[in-house]
């Protein structure tokens, strides 16, 4: 009968240790939470932002219909995404209470909130941070995909598995030199 016990703690490898430092947190967020969240500071205030679900992005496209074709369309699109990506402002999770169960109504309420409470420089700063989150998510997905492809192709080394070049001074078995 085969021994099915888990390997001792010292033999277990944390799969997240296979990722680079800068990608580890985004990948962990994607795997466990399905989103990435980050708190940023701007002009003495803290804002927590998260990546959006596809349904929320679709709601943004519905909410900005009145601005379609106008010179403001792109700015309104960005502002609506900021509104939906905010999870807290100055540690207040209830900064803008949900406007009913409908996602489109919620997106509209958030757009109205952010565009009536803050000026465009603040919204532009937050949108830039939101885009950074999206880039982190894409980088995490890319690295996760690369890792899974390496698992399928044994000729591809795992990150950090290569030994730096040089001559080993360690003795080998049977006295055979490398």
C-alpha cells in the first residue's frame, strides 16, 4: 500500500514562490479573490480601488449612453470605471451607498457621485491607478499562463531553477567530476 501522507512541511513548496516578487501579489489576488485591490493616497486622502468584473464594465457602457459621440465620452467612461472600482474612501466603505439591486443603477449612482464630489484631476489620478491595477492583473495572468505552459513542457525551466554559471567545487558521487 502506497504512503499517501502529505510531504513534511520542509519539503512543501509554496507555489507563489515560483513567481517574481512584483507579480506574486497580483497572482495571489487573482487566484484567491478573483480581483486585485490596492489602496492609494492622493492629496491627504486614501482610496481603495479594485479591478472590475466584466458585468460592471458592461454596465459602464450602458450608463455612458447619453455621452456617446460627444467630446466627453472618453472622460465619462474613465470616471464611471473609477466610480465602480472604488471600495472605500478614507477607510469609509459606505461612502456611496448602493442604489438598489440593479447594477446599471448602481453604476449610474457611482458615476454621479464621483463627478459631483471630485474634480477631474482627482478622477484622472484615480483612473491612472485603476489602469495600473488592470496591467498588474494582465501581468499576473501572463505569468500564471507561462507557469502552466512550463508545466506541460518539461524542457522549460521553472523561474529561479537555473544555477548561475561557474565551476562546482563540490565532489560528485563516485568521484566523477562534472
